C-alpha cells in the first residue's frame, strides 16, 4: 500500500476528503476556470496552434495531475514560456496552421511526458539543478520580452514573423504602413484595461465596500470581461469585415482520444527540445509548488512531481493538446482561492470541459488582439529587471550567465538561450571550484580557534604552515592545491611541517587522492612532513580503504589545535599565555569569510 501511495498520492489525501474540503476545492476551481478559459485560448495562439487546442490541454492534464501530483495548490495547464518553446521547436518542422504542425506539437507533449516519467521513476529530479536560478530568471525575463514583442503584430493588426527579437521587430517595423487602426484601438484598450484590472480594480471594489472574496473573483474575471466586451463589439459591428482578425469557428465538443505520431525521425528531431521543455517546465513547476507548500507547512516530492507532470503531458497528447506545466499565476490564484487538494484541478477540468461543449460558438468573433493583450499583460509580470540588478551587485559571474541567457534568448532563440545559460553556469561552477578559497591560518590568542591570517590578529610560528582549504577536493582543483602548497613552501625555507586543515572537505575523489600522494612525496623529498587535520568521518573512512595513510609522512589530527600543540608547542604556549584585550568587533572579524 505504501508503494501505491508513492505513485498515487490521491490515496493519501483522499482518505480525509470531506464536504468542507470539497467546497473549498470547488470555489477555487470556479475562480481558476474563469481565469483559465481566456488564457488557454491565448497561449494556444502563442504556440501557433488552433485556440481549441489550448482548451484541450486544460482538461485531461489537470485530471492526471490530480491523480499523480503531490502539490495541493499547483494548477497545471498551458503556460506562456512553454507555449513559446513549443512554437520555436515545432516551427522548425512544419508551417503553422497545417496538420503536420499540430501533429508535431502533440508528439512533443508525448515525448516530454515520457521523459518526465522516466526521470521520475529513476529519481533524476536533481538534473534540474543544472539550471541555476540566475539562468532561469534570465530565461524567463527574456522569454517575457520575446513573447510580448511577438504579440505586437496582433495588437497592430499587421503581418509579421520571426523567432528572435531582431526578426520580430524588423518584421513589424517593415509592415507599419499596413496597421489596422480598429485592431489597434481594440488591442491597446484591452491591454490598458487588463493592466488597470491587475493593479487597481480590487482596491476600487474594496473601497466601494464590496466583499473581499467577491472583489477578488471580479478581479480575476477581468480577462473574461475583456473577451466578452470585445467579442460583442466585433459581432455587432462586423469588425472582421473591416480587417480585424478574429479567432473564427472553434469546434464544439470534447477532444477525441488519439495516439500521437509515431514517426521515429520526428521523435528524434524533437528529443532535444522536449528535454529542454521538460526541464524548464519542471523547474518552474516545482519552484511554485514548493513555495506554496511551505506556506501551509506541507511538502511535495520532486521525483513524484516528475511523474505527475509526465502523466499530465501524456494525457495532453492523448487528448489533442500540447506541452503543459504548472503555471505561476494560476497556482497562486488557486492557492489564494482556498484550494485544499489536487481535486481542485479536476474540478477546473470539468469547468473547461463544459466551456468546450457550450461556450466555443460564442467566441467566433473574438478579436485576436484581445488574446494578445491577455498574453502581454500576463508575461510582462514575469519580466524582472530588478533581479538582473541584484545579481550584478552580488555576483559578477552569476550575472554573466544571466546576461548571456537573456541576450542569446532574445537574439538567437529560446533553445540556444537555455543551452548557453546551462553551459555557462556549468563552466563557471567548474572554474570557481577549480580555484577554491584557501587560507593560511593561525590561532586566535587565548583560544583554540584558527582564522585567516589576512583577516584576523592571530599567532603563527615559523616551523608549521597550516593551510585551510574551503572546498571538497576533486579532479578540477587538485592542480591548484598542489601549486599553492609548493609555492608557499618555496617561500618559507624554515618550514618543517605542512598541515592541510580539512573542515570543509566533504569528499576527496581519486584524482585528488593521487595529488595528495604526490604532495606527500614531494614534501618528503624537501624534508617537510605532511599532515592532515579535522578530516570528516566519511572522508576518513575512504582514506582508510587505501594505503595513503601508510605512506603519510605526518599524522592525521582530530583538531587543528592538537596539531599545533604537537608540532609547535612553543607557538601554542605563546597563544595560551597571551591575555587578549576586549577588541573591537572589527579586530576579530573583518568579513564574511573565515
């Protein structure tokens, strides 16, 4: 039973499901459904797909996540970034509007779902750690700008294309002479209205004395109001006959289950984009889920989340949808509306299914400019230039990865941006760890504590050199360690002992072990003994399985103070006999590094 609960979390929370919980879930589902209908249509448009595909991707995936997901508040469905990545990936193989394009998008969802499930079964969620937060933040910011710029053609009513910022803007500028002014009025008005709804409507309603819950629902229904008003105006004034592009006929009815294309060449070509979409979607989804779970002292299982998202994508593919993941805005709305279990997602799916059955004929005259306005307002909230500024102030190396991701995404494409960001992050990680922080340390007078001689007033002797290394030792940094020790010994002819202080060393790999053996041998040839101190238990266990300790010219000390007393008792006595004054804090601690 416990094994089933691992793969079917519904068996856990379903035991205590009651009327009160169901009521909370139903209320949240109503609010999210109101929000999701226009978003589903808009994101399908962003992905270059027929609008009904967005609705299809908002039904079966939500039911699948309710069965397999662990987050109580995550709202799964189409999202802006994944829609953009879908358009970028599928656009390489087929023209928008063709059956081949839709077939490739469905196959992309299926492949992505399989990858996520395999990663979940083999507990490979840690692979998402290859995407650092600056890279994710930079990618989302760039994607937000790219998405917003790609929707300007619908706001202006001009033909335009392109996958990069330069291509999109150049195409729009070259077609400015064909702007449809009616479309521009609709698009600009809808955009301004939606921004006002997001920023000021709720406050206005509260000031008028409206119930906070009702005010919240009306605020979330802002996009629905924009859709209703512009659709009515388009139908009454026959705006489609005046050049205003509308959604057109949307098929009524539920999606028909179908298998995706099994073309091996297509699958092979889509494997790379599917992997990127899987990882990006998983990172975004888990980040949101963990944040919301922490607010209620709940927890999620990242590896099971992989399975939950994987089944959601497979369900989307089998029902004619495209790749999905957990959306930030929808999940926050779901949480704030009181969703208590994943069943809220299943209820939302029922609401979307009803809309697909009965409301689609009413959307025939919906202007595409209104959907574009919905997308622009949603994605611009993802753009975070403040994060760029904060990262620049804190870490120039992380900023370089972030900036590279933003620029490459904007000017070369989304896939290239992610790959470049990940590659640069890994390269910077290896570079930083290949040059770990090392410090010569001495004893703080009157204590048994050892600190950096460049930061503190400490006592050192001429016979013993103690080097503290603040990183695990592995193949990338062992050469740096060797060069550092040889240089320090060469500059100190009176040195008789070198102690490598290892409180921060969590691992010593095979390459590092060979380097330690070489250091021990070369110091021995120079008449210098090599010692270790404060070695952690697991590291010591591995060293004992080798003959390194048999050849070590020195000793392994439990503490650095024990090493000092044994190897240089005079310096230890000077430190003990020194009665320190009450120093200013800056005399003892001069920075964050110790």
